[in-house]
C-alpha cells in the first residue's frame, strides 16, 4: 500500500498544568491514506476537535508525532508551517469563519493572498472556485448577507481555491437545516470522489459518517474503534 498522507503516532494532548491539567488525548495512533474519506465520531468532549486541530497542524501535541507526506511535522516552524497548512489543507468549520463585511470573492481569495499569488491569478482562481459552487453571481455581495447554506458553500470555495490535498471539516452541517446540509455533504463527497481530495470530517451525524470510507470512534481521548465501511 502507498505510504500514508497522515500518520499519527502516540499523540497525546494535555491542557493546563498540575492539578488543573486535563488529558484530552491519551495516545492516539492511526494512518490516513490519500483519497480516503474518514469520519471522526464521538460524544461531545471526547477529544474530536482537539484531534482534528492537531492533525491540521493548528495545534501541537504535548507528545507524539504527526507525519504529513513523510515529513515529521515537528520540523515545520514559522512560515514553513503556515505555508504547508495553507497549501495542503482546506478548512470547513461549523462556524464558517468568514469576514462578514468583505465580499464573497475576497473571502475566497484569502488563502491565495496568504500564498503570495498575484492579483489577476487570485481573481481567476477565486471566480473558478465560486463557479464550481454555483455562487459566481454572489462574488460582490458581502459575506454577511448570505444564507447559511450559501455561507458554507463560500467556505468550501475558499477551502478549494489552493487545490488542497486534504479537507478538514468540523461539524460542516452542524448549523444547517437538513436539506441544505445534504447539499453541502454532496459537494464535499463529490470533491473526495472526483478530485481525490482526502476528506477528514468530525461529526455527530451518523448519516454523514455512514457515507465515509472509514469511521474512527474517539472516547475519552482514546481511539476505541476504526471501522472500514461495508461496501454497498
Ligand atoms: P469534542 O470536539 O469531542 O467535543 P474537544 O476536543 O473540543 O472535544 O475537547 C476535549 C476535552 O478537552 C473536553 O473535556 C474539553 O473541555 C477539553 N478542552 C478542549 N480545549 C481545551 C482548552 N483549551 N483548555 C482546557 N481544556 C480544553
Ligand atoms: Mg468539537
């Protein structure tokens, strides 16, 4: 088998110190391969977001290692770390994290600006991503004036604009009604199946999880189950 895109080895995370410390991850091990779709499931407080933030290099583990494309991520610091995150990952979070008073297009182009892509190329790629999400007509609108489903599609356009190898989604349908959530799900799985983007989704939603190739169950900071989907 191909070498994994992400490998987590004995990953631990302790928040706080001394008497007030809390072990949120207690030694987690697994590999994720290119093109997989993986659901991370578990009750509230089990450590799902902590794990995702560590996999996405938004936070460092207290101990243990994350290897990304064969690179020990402890060797990545400062601008190399930022660049790696920005070029390799797309993020789709429940809370959207859009800048409300700037245009939809500006929001989508932000990762390209961070990557140092020139203005004309930013516009071209930003508009292409918006077209893919059927939002080209909203390019000049303020992000604040969109519906929840439109905002989440803008977030997906922004996640796509750098051609990421991996999309991380934390409860991507959590703030959406079920019909809108289904559209967002279809878009994410379409990107996984058609573009080969690895999809790592934190979710409470059994239906969403059942569409993934694999389900990882987290309980009290430990991985208690890792199941491949039964082929349909
Ligand atoms: P989940 O996403 O599964 O709901 P989290 O990963 O957010 O869980 O949190 C796991 C545990 O770690 C929870 O008990 C939470 O209270 C605790 N925790 C999360 N972030 C912090 C923090 N910054 N400081 C202290 N404890 C935290
Ligand atoms: Mg969470």
